[in-house]
């Protein structure tokens, strides 16, 4: 492992200074003391084989060398192999320049601790048991070859709501947050949060409620500071908001992105291309705004231009995918006025 090393302000500042053209075009964002690329590389899809491992490691190296320093994975992605591919790439990059994110919650074959009790597993597939999470983080640290994971997410915690009462769910979250806060103090993780699919989009989870649980359990200096949710041309709920979500300070409707900004929580977008399905929703106004880009690049540009989104994740399993998608890096994001016109 890399002793006492994780992404640092100095490391990520040094990183973005190597890409002045991208930096000056607003490709990088300052997030909780780190400088991160507004395009991140995801590692979800692919077969559990050596060929895919090799391709992912090549893509991750191309990303790190090319200007992308946000790497996203999960212990269950390709049965731990995606984390190990990230680890292989990190051995050839400057660790303190790369922001490494992973997730746990789902039971992964070969990575389920013997002590995990059935009553601590929801639906036979998901656990937020504090000891289980600590075990998964240690396994992920070993897979990644790092002492400290920069961002750790509870993976789709809303899964448990199909099996628990809201009170039981909240109690489980508080216990999980408490243990994660201890792991921050032990320098095993730097920040933590929740990576969701339907949770925030469908209303099953309330971000203010989650933040309140972290505050109650861990105090005002808690490290629950990241969320991840789908956002693309066909899935814009986090920006549009809902009349059912109100800002407690003024009782006005509030979107998830607005709530995150108010609470000091960074938002990372997943499913930016939605496995290319987002390209089916390409509006004419976006084509006219970005005439020199491919449709995939336009979709990425849409998400990374959304107010409140720090970075847009795209699954990139091959080096050529990285090189194509980096075509957005020298293109400034849309202005707020330009972005709003896309909804008209």
C-alpha cells in the first residue's frame, strides 16, 4: 500500500496545473478541499476476466494521464475485479493526485465475512451492519492498494426499505454513520456518503433527513459529504425538484441538488450516458449549442454543466473511450442561462 497517502489538496492542485488548457476552461472543480475533474471514469460493466481487467487498467491509465482524476468503483463491480483494476492503474500513477471512490452494501461472492449474521442482511443481499462495512472497507483498501479511500459510499441503501420499517432503516443508517465516522478518524476513509439509484430520484430517501441523521449521530463536523445519483438527458429529477421537497428554512420547493448545496454535500452524477440510452433524448437546442461535439460528448457536457453537479461519471472500459470523451475537457460548461434554455 501507499503509506499515509490519499488525494490531497497539494496533489490535486499539482495535477490540474499540468492541464492549464482544461483548467482554464473550467474542466476541474474545487470540492471539499480537492480539485477533481468534472468527468470521472466508472468501472461498473464488463466480464469477470483478465481481458476486461487489462482493458480497464489501460483506460484508467489513459484517464489519469489525460486529465481525469476521479476514479469510481465498488467492491461488487465485476466481483472485486474493478477495484483491483483501479489498484493496478494507481501503481503507475501519483496516488495523491487521484480521487478514489468505492462503495459497499451488496453481498459480493468471495467477500462476505463469516461473522455476518442473517438478521443483519436485508433481503438476503444487502447489509449496512457497521462491522460488515468496516470489513468491506478493509477488503477494498487491499484491492485498491491504498491506505485511505477518498470517498466511500453506502451502495444503494434504499434497497433496505423494501424489508425494513422507516424507523429501523434510520436506526441502521445512524449506526452505519457512526462506524464510518470512526473509520475517518482511523484514516481508512476520508469522506463518506450514499450512492443511490432510485433513492433520491424516486423520493424514497430525503437528503436533508440523511444529513440530519449524520448530524445527530456524529455532530456538526461529520464527514457525510458526498452523494451519487443518476443524472442525464433522460433523468433530470435531481435538478427539477419536487413540490414535496421543501427547504425547511423558507418552506419553498427544493431540488436534491439545491439541498445538497445548502447542506455542503457534493453531488456526483452517475449514468451520464445511461449505457448510451441518454443519446436518444438529444434535444435540438443542445446540438445547436455544441455543434462541434459528438452526441456522447454533448450528453456529457449537459450533465457536467448542470448547476450543483461536481462531476459526471461515464463508464469507460477502453482507452479509446477515454480519449473520445476527453473531447469535452477544453470546452467550457454551458452558462446558467444557456443551461436553462435547454429545458424550454
